[in-house]
């Protein structure tokens, strides 16, 4: 089954229970870094190709959602949003739009007032995409509220499939953040359980070395990027390389799956670096063309490759839709890699900034 029906009919709502609704739920959910990149989408947030990511740990969002039954006479704003304790009209608009697009999956939404408190563990200007952690945290909160008010989603697998499905509607990459270790999103005919609608856990059968991986995020530029991911996805529709790109991603997924299973670090690294550069090549060949890499991005890549060829240490780079470099390597090489970072790379980072992250255990419910 590739498609589960996540729709809930309003008749399933227990009116007396709804009128008593008064509670709160808190989830902490991490960011993720894609190994095979999602780039290009269609329809209702469906990916043009399958993707795989490492779930991270230190970069996360904590979201608390308070909910209260909204009486007919209530004039209160249906949603209030606090980001780091400040009301944020910009994020509120996004959340209002998001909530109105998921009413068919959560029929209680129109009957409740929500107060949302959200905080990121990473600084705003770290150039770290917060949509994956924030949208997954919010989706998890909504699924917990559904469980509470409707008694549904008792089954763990069903709970996380729906959380992933809802997170995807908020931001594609967010659907991969709800699982520990590794997650895969998008259909591939060689992966039976895979789905366009939600991500699936992908750590089973993966060589344990990958679950020890670290991600050193080298901050080349913390500014908000000049072209949003949303606009970037849209430009794929007229990119002449799009069809071969989608084919490349499908092939990479298969060869990466092999490497993950075998613990083949060299092949893993080759694919991951090729994915990062393909993503940026697509940006450069969009119409209009744009470039998100900075001179320091390229210099870091060059220094890494030359250090790697001298030391044979399996440390590889990947890039998001931005200039910052993610350096991925097994935990057993932490000392060597961190010395290399300090001696050769930090001078290329904005104010010498970097973040130590690592493959994590997935989201946790805090309250
Ligand atoms: C380059 O998930 O941010 O990070 O679905 O429009 O919210 P929307 O896009 P988004 O795109 C992420 C693209 C990427 C690759 C990836 O994470 O797979």
C-alpha cells in the first residue's frame, strides 16, 4: 500500500469531548540533512524524486501547542504564535495558511483556539533551514492532539506516518525529520514501503557506522538565502536537465542504499558529494540562473578534498540550498577532523562559526 487515507470526517468528532478540550502538548523535533536531495515538486507537495536524509540532533525546534475549545461567541484570535516568546506576524501567516490546508485531516481545527510557542536551538542567522524541524514539531503536536481528542492514531506506525504526511504539507523536507537515524521520502520501485505522501524510517539494515556519523556545519554565511527553496523547486519545472536529474536521483538512491548496507564509506562519499554539486548545478542552470555557493564554499570543498587524499580519512561534504558546508564523517575520526577544521577551515567561516551536530534519535515528546 503506497497510499494511506489520512482524511478524518467531521462526523468522527465527539462533540461532548470537543467541548471539554483544554490541554497542551510539546514536541522537540530535529532538523535533517539530505544525502539524496529532494529538488523539484508537483501537485500537493509531492516530490519529483525520492530522497534520503540523516536525522540530526543538536539543531532542533521545540514547539508547545495549547488548545482550548472555541465557543460560538468567542472573539479571540483562533491562532496566536510566539517565536522565542515574541509574537511573530510573519510566521503566523504561514501557520494560518498551513492550518487551513489541513482541516480535512484534523477536523477539530476549526473548533479550537491555539496558542503556539516555538523555539529553535540554533541561532536565527545560522543559515540552518528551520522549516524541517519546525514543521515536523508542529505536525507531531497536531497528531498528539488528534490522539487525545479522537482516540485515533494509537498505533505508533500510523502515528508517525500521519505526522510525516502532515509535516510534508508544511515543508517537503520536514517529513523526513520524524524518524531516528535515516529516513526516506518518495517512491522508488525497489523500495516496497516507499511513498510519495510521507517518509519512512530507513535505518534498518544500514551499517552501524552511519548511525555514528557527525555533521560539522561550517557557517560560511548566515544571511537568509537570496532565492527560497520554494522558488528553487518551481524553477525545476523549466530546467532542461530536470529529466536526467530525476533519473540520476533514482540511480543514486539505489547505489547509496548498497553503500549504506555494506558500510562502503568511499562510495557513500562519492554519491553524497555528487548529489550536493548536482543540486547546485541545477540552480546554476535554472532560468534565471542563480548561485548560492560563495567563494569560501568552494575553498572549503577544495581544502577538504586535498586533505582527504593525503590522509584517507572518510570525511565528505554536502550542501543544502545555501552556502554552508556540512562535513559528514564517522565519529571515530572526530579528533582528526576537528583538528583539520580548526587549522584549515574555520578561517573561512563567518566569524569562525560552526555547529557540531550528529545523527540523532528523532523527535521526543516533552510534555
Ligand atoms: C535542498 O523542503 O525546504 O534542502 O517543500 O518548498 O518547503 P519546500 O522545500 P524544502 O526543500 C529542501 C530542499 C533541500 C534538499 C532536501 O532537503 O532534500
